[in-house]
C-alpha cells in the first residue's frame, strides 16, 4: 500500500507523508476465502484491516444465533480500528462475503511505530478527537421518535389526519354519552310522540342511520389503526436497537469482570 492510499483512510488522513510511508511498510498482505469468518465478536482485537479486493459483512449475533446486519464494506474501506487503538475485544463479527484481499496492521507494530514517531501520535489524537466531536454532534441531533412521528402526521396528507381525529373522537366517553342520549330521545319520542311520530317501531330510519354511521366509522378506525401500526413498528425498531446496545454493553461488562477475576486470581498466587 502506498502512503497516498493510507492517507485516504480517515484515521490516518492527517499523518505527514513520511510517516504514512513508514507505516505503510509495516502492513502485511492477507487473503481469505468466501464465507470465512475473519473474527468473532468478543475475540481479542489485535489487527486493523484495509480491504483491497472483495467485500465483508459486519454483524451482531445474539445468544439464539440470530444475526443483525451492521454494514457491508468493500475495496478501500477499513475495519477493526477500535481494537487497534485500545486492544479491547471485538464489538462485532466480520465475515468475508467473497474472496477477500486485505492489508493488516498489527497492534504491536502500530504501537512500536507510535513510540518511534511520537509526532504521528499527535496527528492521530487530533483525528480521534475530531471524530469524537462528530459522534457527539450526531447524538445531540437524535430526536424523540414520538416527536418525529407527530411532525410527520401534522405535515402529512389531510385524509389520514381526519381519520385519526374521527377515530379518537369515536373512542371517547363523550361520543358514547351522546349516542346514549340520542337513542333514548329518538326511541322515546317515536314511542310516545303521538301524531308527531316519524319513525315508528321497529325504528327503520334509526337503524339505517346507525348502520351507515358504523360503516364510515369502521373505515376511519381501520385507516387510523394502520397508521398506528406504522408508529408501533418505528418504536419497536428503536427499542430493538436500544436492547441490542444494552446487550452489547452487558457482554462487555461481563468480559471485563472475567478479566478482573482472572487478574485477582493471578495476584493471589
């Protein structure tokens, strides 16, 4: 790999030309067959990879074996930079989707390079600081799902909003009380109204009116229910992401506790 190619990677973009050239020389070529698992989530992180040819998939896998796709990377992309910096366990599983050619940078070689060229470490810290600020800015811009849904509804077509409003009214206590009063007055008047009766028993006009009302209300309720289903799917997706993140954090804490336990055992010996 040339220094120019290495500087196209965001992590090394600010390195001086001579430092990028030296770092490129310590990288090793490596190849994998299609469907080969390059590393598993939780494995010790030791290498940083730059794809020269082929594609890889990054995914998470729960205890039941279900896979959650994270990203698909191709030539020019890189992965494994977190483990290169802190040596922590891998946060995802990586699998080759096709025949894969990569350049690898071992963590030990990277740390030796930084020790020999401390100025390069300053440039890397600047890059990491900038990426951290960008991440924080993205987090600040994350909005509440209910607010986004409400704005979408308010600015959407008129017909669904009318359906939502009518469905809300039809499910209210006032709507029920109104119909009880209406039916009671109607039946009482057309039973005791004498010569003024206009809808005698069995109250056919009332039956037709209520049937038509029920038909239209059912349509409005179905439209509103479909929209509610869309909202529920959005909330379910967000809940899934939060649960997945919590699961990863728990696994990381579990690994740290195991490591601390092993270190305590070693100290007691």
